[in-house]
C-alpha cells in the first residue's frame, strides 16, 4: 500500500532556507518524484521534479538519496510570498496496480 | 501558457442528483486527471485518462465515473450525489513522455451536496 508522509506544518522567518522532507515507501522504480505548491483558492502548481541525487531550478532544489525512500524540497531564502502548502507527488507500482499518490501537504508559514 | 478550465467554481446540488463536472485543457495533453481535496487528507486521485475513451481508476473511484470523448475534455460524473461527496474537485492535465510528471491544474470546483 502506497504511503507518503510529510510534516503537517512548518514555520520559518524570511530569508531563511527551508527544507521539507517527504518519506515514501514502495516507490516505482523508474518514475520521478514531483513537488507542487498551492495557494488558497488555487490549484497546485508544479515546482520541481527529480529521479535521484540533486536537481535545481530557479525556485528550488530537490534532494533524493540513493534508496529513493525520501525526498527533500529546499527553498532558499524564503519570502512571505512562499507561504503556501507544499505537496510531494510520488508514483507507486506493485501487485499489478499503479498509483499516483500526493502527500497530505506541508503548510509553510513564513514570518516577517 | 497552459490553461485548464473547469466549468464551475462553486456548485450546490441536492442528494441523489446526477452531477457533471467538466474540465477542458488547451495544450493538447494526452493525460488528464480528476482529484478531490479535503482538509487533512490532501489530494486523492479519483480517475485518470491517458487517451481519448481510455480511463483508469485512481485511489477513490467509488461513486464516480468519467468520460473522455474528446482529447481536450474530461468529465467527472457523480451518478447519485451524496453528502460525503461534498469537496473541492480539481482537474489536471499533463503531456506524455518526459514531462508527464508536470501536471497543470485547474482552479477547482467546490461542490456542496445538501
């Protein structure tokens, strides 16, 4: 059974680096892990995806260890506008089924 | 810019009614998805479709059906709405291939069943 775990909430001051970790078991072998950001009254928005090691784009970095049982989204120098809910999306396969499972989300609050 | 639109932002229906939620995307994406989002439960996949007339069950398909007659349109159907289907419904689309993990979401439909 697919299970994805994230912290429910996190607080951070402006300008700090924030790391949000998602733990996942039974991840599909050849699929990517993706992270999304969601503001109130909007649909989630894609941030970054990765398969293993480290990926960086203009807004975030994603660290995935060799066993791929977790992933960490890193937001450098957060600002108030980064206050949102962050979700990891993990593909699972096994016993003839394929699932795309979102974590329950981490509510990040950035404090001035 | 990818655009995913949903037919209504807010919808109120009575128990037992048949409900149609429509989703349209304008990027010629092969994959389309329906999720529901509830407080404390996050997003849960109801159904997805990887091609016209093709559909696959997600994590919580019970009480729902879908229809995909055209590539750009994916409909979610509640055959007989119940109060436990009160929720936010989100549609998404993605392309096939290396970018298939990047899903584009619509604004959502908040459905209330009374």
